[in-house]
């Protein structure tokens, strides 16, 4: 049973009143045992924001003579024998007690007889004793108050383990920092004013403690405080009070919009987390529209976005409503399945009408993915990616505005996103968002300057091509949806006569990773398809035979201008023509193509680097497809990388082929290397440390490392039989060469020449 409430201040609780007013006489305040520890001074970002916000409110009330007073809602409790035991309001009362102490200290009023000093905790004797000591403490007006308090002889060592005392010390320092600039006497008078106090609250009394304890249990029967989303809703409702849509928001957030999210509720059978994630997506979109990037707690970002101080708040609030209203009554799952597919779904159905979404976590339902993972990270990577945000924004814009030709425009956007990995960065998002609107809403590429420009040009060419040959639309779409190409087709000539058969042959070859080792050789037989890697003049990008490195082919065939990809495009066209025109299986076709080319080269006695790469499979084993050539050219001294950098171990393809062809096995050290491509790389024999390496003129050799006469004699005998000559400190086995296109090119197979030499060295016991 409760009585009527009455308005009072913290200091006003202790003012004597006539007994017939019904107001109790309070002599002291005691926080009862059933209450938790004081929490507003705890550490942590969330509590710090609550603490800062509360102190801001208190500061605004007492800082000046003309400041507006504030009310702190209800404080529930029982008064018995002059002691108020609060059941709700403990945190606010403790903070007010500390604020009174602080201003009394600052103004010299601590020595007076004040009722507010009789504030205590029944939760722990240590907290009770601390409060008694505190009201007699007068720190010097310098430094940090908590440091001075901890240094007093009455401050007990064990108090460092009392959470209430530690929280009080944190709050004292926070008050000191926030109120250091106020006119202390003015603030004190405002605080203790008996008629118009700066800070007041409603005290609601409960007749007896027994019923009070029952009420306390009922008030906290949920077992946890309000959820973050419940608090967030209150903040937004307060933030948008300026708008006539405020009441509509309150109604929908617990009604229609909750119904929308219900299908995606969590294991706790509530939609709070899912709601927060989708609203955070909406807020971030609004921030990008303003060319800013939100930081801090979400409710702070909501204030900056939807608050009355933002000139674009109305626009943002309209988008918030639209982005939620558009899903009400919709079959969301079906809505996304109509327009998107995963690579597996597209492969199984053979459909090219849907836009395929790529990536390890790609799913068709972007709304669900947003509700599940928006804001989560793996390391520094967003789980719900920036790319997904742009695609979901495109869908929302389409649903709000009913844009035309949406499937084609969405496909163009997907293609641009997939080609813009380097451009897909947080600083670019405001510009990319505007370009999404150009593509999806306006249906134009004019003004699209932030997405990858090579892909923009590719999209223009494809649009012109399909306008002239609309019958090839499904073929183009099927090729765009290939997981290696992902919308980018600069490696294909837009030839209406050949395009369909090329697309079919490409799909056949790249659907069989087992054929890729042969493919790397066959494609090189069709032309020097490699290209320089990025802006580097030292490294070159080829394909790979590794089925685990599919992205290597994507890097090779996409991401560059049509002009840079001309050699690749021409070689690929020749290969696809050969595959189309041949009857054997793909693997047999690739082997035959390579064999025929090698026969022609051998007949012409033309053994350049390309011949060796095609002839010896081991020279194409690099998983990354990256090669570094000495002096920035592909010749007879090359590094073949498994990874992407020279500071990892790598192979020298000539030495690897030499080692394998010679059959030396463990009689030679497994040739792995690290360092710059200009560093000499030696294949060394295990017993003698004899070295051999490929140089422009043939094979350079190093004699045994020791002065062992037997080894030296054996070595010189072998190299003499192979017509090697000594030059400076090295021996050189010269490989016959002739000039071809201004370059010295082998006229015999240096791998076979070197393998014969190495085999003899091993058999000689070296």
C-alpha cells in the first residue's frame, strides 16, 4: 500500500514540517540490504556515457542563477523511525549525496549541520563508514579528490575491494571534472534552495517494509534491467519529439515493425538485437548521405541524425519510416529470392534472370543478413560488408520508389561492386552511395566516377553490345555470373559470332579445376597471356593450376582495362576456339594443343622462356601465379611464387625443373629460396655443396666448397666432359643460342643439358 507522493529535494527531505501535512520527517537515509552496490561510478563505456549524461543534466540545473530546474522522477521508499530506506532511486540519491558533499566542500559549508550528511549504506559496514568519514573530509582545492581521499589515515586498505566505495570515488572525480568551472556558491544555493530547488524528485512512500520488499522483488522480477533496445527506443522517442511523426514511431516500433522483425527473432524470442542492427544500418546510410561517419553509442548517433538540430532530420526520419514500412506485410524471404541467388543456386537452376551474390557468407536474403550480423566484425573486417550495405540500400530504394528496369540496374551495380575491391572503403561510402542512386534510381552511369572505372567502361560496352544483339543477353548474364569473372568481361571480345561458343567453352574449362595445370600450359601455347602485376615492372601474373587459388584467375582475367588485357584476351580467344573445334575431352584437347605447339618450337630450334614454361609442368607449379623476372623481364632467371611476396619462400622454376629432370632427389638440396629476384639462386649438391644456377648464357657452376682433392678432381673431370669453361671464379656450361627478335635464345633445351650434367655430378659422388 502506498501513500500520495510529494515533491522534494535531497536537502529538502530533512526539513521539519508540521505533522498534519502528511509529509514524513526524515532524519537520515539508509540504502537497505536488498539494494545492489552503487553502480553509476563503475568503469566501462556504457556506464561512462550514462554517468556523463546524468552529470550534464545536473550541471545544467545548478550552473547559473537563471538555470531551469529539473525533476528526477519518482523515488520509492519507506520512512520508519525517521529513516528513509529507498527501494528505487538509490543510484540517483547516492549521486545527489556526493554532489552535495562536493559543493559544500567547494563553498566551505561542510562544517554546518546538514541533514543530507546523514546518508549511509546498510549493504556493507565499509560503505557506511566511508560515508561517515567523507562528510567530514575537506580536501585541498588542488589535484584529484579521490587521490587525496585514498591518502588519508582513515582510508582503509581493504576499501579498494569495495565496489560501492570505488564507484563513489570515480563519481567524485567525475563531478569534480564536470563542475570545476561553475560558480560554486551560486550552484550550492540553487541546490539547497528551500523554495525553488534546482533538482527535485517525487518521493512515493510505501507503508511498511514488508510490503516494500515484496514490491522491490516484483519490480525486479524480470531478472535484468531494460534491454539496450528498450533504452534506445526511449532516446529516439525523445529525440524526435519535434516531429509530428513521434507518436507514429512509438506506435509502430512496438507494432507493425516488430511484426516485420518477428520472423528473424533470436533464440530469446525477442527482436531487440535484430531491430537495433537494422536501425543502425539505416542510421549509417543517413550519415553517409551527409558525408559523415558516425562514432560512439548508437543513441548518440541517432540524436545527431534525427534530432531537431540537424537540418536534414526530416529527410532522415522519412527514410527511417520508409525503410521499415516497405517490409510490412511483405514476404521478405521471397522478395529477395526473386532477385538474388547464390552461385550454387544459379548453377543448379541454370537461371540467369537473378543476380548472383558472391562471397563466403553470401546469401540471397540481405535483410536477414543485416538483422543477424550488422555491426559485427571479424578482426577489422565487417561481417555484413560495405558491399552488402550498398546492395541492400539499392533494394530498399527500389521498393520505396518503384524503380524501373530494376533487375538490369541491380546487375550493373553488382558488377561494379565486385570490380571495386580497392574502392570499397569507408571514406568512399558517401560518394558510392550517391552513385548507387544514379545507377538504380536514375538508371545511368553518367556521373559514376568512384566505382572502378575499367568496369564502368565495361558496363557501357556491354550495354551497347546487348542493345545491338539482345538475343545474347542470357549468354552474357550466364558468363557474368561465373564465380571467377563476377560480372567483369574485358578478357572477352564482344564478338556476336563467337561469343556464345566462347562462353560455353569457358564454362566447361573452368568447371574442371583438375584441368587447370594443363590449362596454364595450353593457354601460354596460344600466346603470352600474362600481364604485369599492378603497377609493377618486375612481376608478372599468370594463371595457376591450384584449385585452392581460384582468385588468381580472377586477378588475371579482370580488374584491368581492355587495352591492358588485349594479349590475355587474344590468347584466351585462340584457346576457346581450339576447345570448341576439338572433339576430345577438355583435358585431352589442352594436352594436344600444347604438344603440337612444342613440336613446332622444337623443329624451329626456338627454346625461349615460353618454351620451357610450356614444356615443363614444374615451372608452372606456383600457386599464386606470380613470377618475378630479373631486370623486369621473363628470361632464363625467374622466381616463381607460391604466395604474393618475395620475403616468403619461393621456387626458381629452372632449378626446380632441372632437379626433377635429373633425378638427383635428396642428393641435392630441395631448392627453396627467399630474397630479391636479383639475388643469385644456387641448387646445391648435398655432399659437396657444388652449386648450379641458370644464367642468360647457360648454366653457371661453383666447385666444391672444401679443398678435398678427390672432390675437386671429380668435379673438374665431369665439367670438362660437358665442355664447361672457367670464367673468373665460376664455371660456365654454355648453351648454344641464336638471336631472335633481338634476344639471344637457346637452340637446345637447357633443362636437358643441365640435367645430364647434374646427373653425372651425382654419379661422380659429388
